[in-house]
């Protein structure tokens, strides 16, 4: 890739990956383009942390994101899925930037840059927000960098507070590593792979037994007001990763110990 990450981005391959014909974007204004691309990517690229449990450290490198999420047909956590969205928007000529955030799952705000979202100048000083990676949820909204009361985004019981200044992609590298390796990170403490469906959502969740680091899987199906769970063997979880989430990867039976 060149010094400008958007240069050399395989836009045609990306659009095929997210199932969006290029003609769909014709005639759309900037705001509509952002929302259309975000919705399409959110439907096709899973929010997942499978390989963290094999010792993989998440990277924010643009070439690595392309190789993994587009050509490797994998998903990722916020730094990966939102990083990819920003690259795709840049390739379309949309000036996307990355904004860090502190996440509050219900017990107070966490570390700086513990989350990342995509922002696009929207006129009048406002920023259009697109987030395809908040624990698998999609957030489309906006904020004003000069108005702190607009910096908080919510999704169900969770929320995050944005830093009003954009950050380059490599500015998230340290936190991406921390989320991949630290014992306090929720991504080292559980396994997740999730995608929305037309009716709701499918989530493969893995609970880790701290004693043996073994992983116990369950499939959570949410369709409207109906929610069901069923336990899965490792082989059945692997089949779900292929069939439901489109990923040719084996579900880990054990999780590697996280760092202190």
C-alpha cells in the first residue's frame, strides 16, 4: 500500500465481500454513501475475536486489514472492522477519520481508545458517525466536537464517550495489542462471533473455564422478541463458523492464557 492507505485499496473486492453492487452507490450524496456502506459491511463481516484465543495480536495496519477481512474472509473487533470501513470510504473519496472512545458497559468508562469509530465531516462543524463494531452493533449518528453533550453514543445498556479529536490508525496500535493480550480485556476473557440477520442476530459465544482454559460454546439466536440458546460441541461450533458466519476456521477448544 502507498503512504495514503486508500490508494491501492481493492474497492471492487471489498464491495463483493460485503455484497454491495457498485451501481448501488451511484448518485448518493456523501452521507447516504457512508450509511449504505456501513449497513452493507455490518451485515456481511462478522464481529469476532476467534484468533485472539490462539495468540494473534490485532493490528491496525491497512494491508493486514485488507488481507484478513477481505481476502481471508474473516471478521474482527472494532479496530479491524471500523478500520476497514474507513479505508473503503477513503477509496471512494470520502474523508473518513478515526475517533477513539472510552466504553462504559454499565460499570463506568474504561480506558482511552478502548474503542474506535469512524467520523466524516458533515458541515457546520458536525461529524457524521458510522460504527460497525460496537460489540457487533451498528451505530449511525453524529456529534459536534465543540459540544461535549453530543459525544456519548448508546446501544442498549452500553455506551461510549468519544474523544472529539481524530486519531491516525497507528494511534490505536497499542490499545489493539492490549485488547488482544491483557487479562483485563473482555476479548481475552470470552469468545464471540456475531452477525445480524434479517430477523435478528446470530451469536456464537464461548465461555472460558479459567482453570483449564477450555471453551464451552453456545449459539444464541435472536429473532424479534424470541431468544434461544443451545450448547454446542467444538465441532458443532466450527460448523456454525463456516455455515452461519462464512468463516473457514476451527473453533478453539482452549484459550491461551492472557498476560497480566
